[in-house]
């Protein structure tokens, strides 16, 4: 009945199929392994969720001095070719991170190119002219360095993570991969085998199937209609020739920024970066102007079958929510956090209709989700019941023995919800990699590397009345559509009547 403070992040990770890490399960055991993983995810989330709804009632503010990512001084520099460099001094540990951020992401790609930039950056991380695959493996083992890619909606990132003692000699390795990637066939085959495993998961894990199909339907004719990650339809197009052509568009100083969280002296770092990145030129081509265009999610329910959902179902009511650049974004984040607890208390605790119930949203899409559903006939009515309670500004605290509810108000739990949101933003910043990722996200999504610090002030000003108004505006008044993945043997039991 209670919710752990970080459960929203856990559920979001299962919904965002493109954030899944590469797994090494055998192809012949994929379905069974995926089903076990789904159950483990739901169990972990349910145990976390069950422990801490009381966190919403806490009013203490996060201690700014104890949060490594907050209120840090950032120095901005510019290389001779115009590439901006953001320098954050790292005095907290011995691990440094340097990230090359290339703006564009999925908005620059066509649907049939989905995952092309990610694949290219994965090759950059694995192989280059001067530092081949075996050499990089040796460096990773001997000096504990890690170079990895991350595909985002509006950018793709290549990051170096290493002990600060080795940063000086590792920057050339990072630069050579970015500027001179090698396309050796054995390395390409290795990278593609990893991506095929990701696509296999996309086609077999219920939450991945859901998220993929929801985004595919929602983003038709939208700048986000291509995916950051490879899809079943694009995998065959991710050829070496395609990457070579795309690499020419990446080497454009107008698209590139560098974020460094390091203990290296700033002047020394800049000199090093100038040597390796200062010669990248600005191209004369027009850059696409990307905007968060509105869209609508509506239509009849889409029900898919999968053996990995055998005997059960996974369902999401999808609807449009504000992108992170919208003035309603923070308020909607708070509404989702509060509503998710009421969903849990009603759908899971009172009715036992599913293993996990939660409200989350990703990239402008709201997900009211029920996972591992046991009552496929009535679960939509329970979601509606929870929605109607929240729409009145109420919050379900407890289920009495007779099935009646004990209510609190949105106003009473709002301070705790604000703390939850702040902790979600800064929860990963204990590690250097987490701090670097936060700065990169702020730069990419808001064009302001300190955006999250200023966001804290906005969170503090949100009122309960605004939360209820935004909830009604999006959760109640917006059209929506149900998406479900169920076992083939129970498809006739699914009902979406409310």
C-alpha cells in the first residue's frame, strides 16, 4: 500500500524500452528469460511501492549541501571553432567524466533510420583508427576506463568515464573514436549482435512492446516518429555505409558541446580539448529546427498478444501530457506522483486486480499502467475510480476493512511529493557519471546546463489547486487510448468498458 520514494523511476525504466541495458541471454531462451525478468521487475517495484506512501507526508526539504549535483559553479569556455565547453570541478571523488554531446537525436532521423546515430556512436565507443577494439578492451581492464554512448530524444552522447589519474591520456582515445571511428567488420558484427538482442527484447517483453507501439502511434507525422534505438523495421538499414555517411553530418561544430566533470585543471583540459576537437569545422548545411509539436492520442483499444504475458495482461491508458519545456510540466510531474499512489491503493490493494499500478509519463505521453493484471474484465473501471477521486483533489491514504477509503487532500501530501520529485532529479548525482548525465540532460532539453537548479524554485511554488487543475486538464479532459499486451489464451477476457 505504501510507495517507495524512487518507485516512479523504476516503473519509468520499464516503460522506456530504449533505456534497457544490453543483456546476454541466449536467443533460444529469450522468451522464458524475458518473462522471468518481467516478473522480477514487477516484484521489485511492488516491494518498493509497498513500503513508503508515508514519504508523501514528509515536509522536510532536501539538504542542498548533501546533494552533489546542486548549486555547483560551472565555468563556460569556447574552443576556437565555437564548440562550447562546460567545466565542473570534481572534488568529490577520483572518477572523472567527459561527455561529447551532439544535438539532434531522433528528430534528425527518418523512421527507417531509427537507431542509426546510436549505432554509429556505439561503433565510436568500440573501435577507432588508432585504438582498435582489442586495445580498448585492454585499457578497460587495466585502467578501468569506460567509453559508452547514450541515445536521447534530442541528442546522442559519447562519454568517457575514468580515474582522474588517467584522464590526460584517455582523452585522445575518446577523440579518436569520435573523429576517426573504424568500421572493422568483426566489430560491426559484434555491435549488431547486441542491437539485435535489444530488438528481440522489444518484440518479446510486454512493457517494451507496449511502449514501442504507444510511441509509434502517438508520434505519427511528428518529429519524434523515428526512434533513438533500432527498431525491427530499421535494423537492416544500419549498415556500415549508412554510418559513414551519417558520420559526416555529426562532425559539425554547430551541433557539438562538451561537458566535463573533472579534477583536471581547466586550462590544461581546454588545451587538450582544443588539440583534438578544435579543428572540427562548422558545415554549411541547414540544421533542422526541432520543436515539441502537440499531438493527440485517441482511438479504439489496441490489444496485442505475447506468450511472455501468458495468463495475464499488461495495459496502459495513454494520453498526451506536456513536454518538459512546457509550463505545465513540473505540475504534471507532481500530479503523476500523487495519482500513482492512489492508483496503487485502489487497484492493487483494494481490488487486487494487478501486481503493479502506477501513473508515469515520458516524452509528452502519459502512462496510467496496470501490470500483471489478474482481473482483465474490471481493471479499467478501477482506473476510472482512481481518476475520479484524484479529480476532486482527494488522495487515498488507507483502505478500511469494509473496503471504504480514508482520504487525505492533495494539499496535505503535496510537500512530500515535491521532495520525491527533487530526489528523483538529484538521486543519481552521488556518482560523477550521474552528475554529468544530469548536466547533459539540462543542456540538451533546456539549453541551460543549470536548468535543474532553477527548476527547484519552480517546484516550491506549485500549489495544490494547480496540481488538481493540471490533473483534470490532462488526465480527465484529454482523449486517451488503451494499449494492452496479453497472453493469447486470455485475449477474449479483456474488457475496456468503463
